[in-house]
């Protein structure tokens, strides 16, 4: 497999950020799809890798119970509190 030279000069931290970004959105999207029994979306999010774009579109536009920015910020705060408690 040939890797283009412009991709080898990118800072590894960019790759790490994209990986973490994608995993977080994918996890949240899969959790919501399974919670609301949306099997097609669940399968699509597993198969299609879009660096979180498909998951964000699903969560804020297509989900049965759409996520709002207020709900997202509350869930992030709860998650951070749980991390600090451990």
C-alpha cells in the first residue's frame, strides 16, 4: 500500500485527536441507536467510518429522540465528574 507523502508529514497528534473524536461520537451514536432500537442506523454507523460526521448527523437530526447541545453539555459534565470520582 502506497501512502501519499502529504499524509506522512501530518503531526501524529492530529491522528490521535481524530481517532479520539471519532471514537467518542461513534460510541454516543451507537449507544443512542441501540437505546431507541434503530437497527439500520446502528449497522450504518458500524460499517461507515466518517470521522464522526454520520454520528453527529444522526444524533442531532435523524434520531428518534434528538440530542440537543444542552443535553450534550450536561452529559459531558456528568461524565467528567464520574472520571474525577474514580
